């Protein structure tokens, strides 16, 4: 049995990246979280671009949280989507849902 597909969505839901295609994840000083993809000559996808004026910043370890969630989902039995969500009272967090 092969591992289930894990997909990572952009905050606005406009794009999805297969987790196995991610070569690296980073968070810049503005709080944006970007992934670099394997095999695509350094193609990067920005997953989160926080609105510095209205919303909270992403946590300093938000990119590490994504890696942790993906690693935990590798052992699941169903295809899953991970997406960033921001709520004013809770701030930024990664949520998972079945595909």
C-alpha cells in the first residue's frame, strides 16, 4: 500500500502543492510562508502572505508547524489537505481535512 496523498493549500485556496514535492519551507521576516519545490528549478509557492495592517503575524515557527503536520499525516490512511487559517482570536494555525 502506498502512502496517501497529502496536499498543502495556499491561504486563499487558489493553489495546492503535493507535500512530497516540497523541498523546503521558510518563513520570512514579514511572516510569509513559502515552499520551494523539487525538480522545478527553484520554483517557489507562497502559502501565506499575512496582512500586516489588519491581521496577526504568523507564529515564528509556523513553517516548522507545517513540516510537523505533514510528517504526522504521512501515517494516515486517507488523502488529506493541510491549509493555513487565520482567526482574529486564535491567530494563524494549520488545519487538516479529508480531500
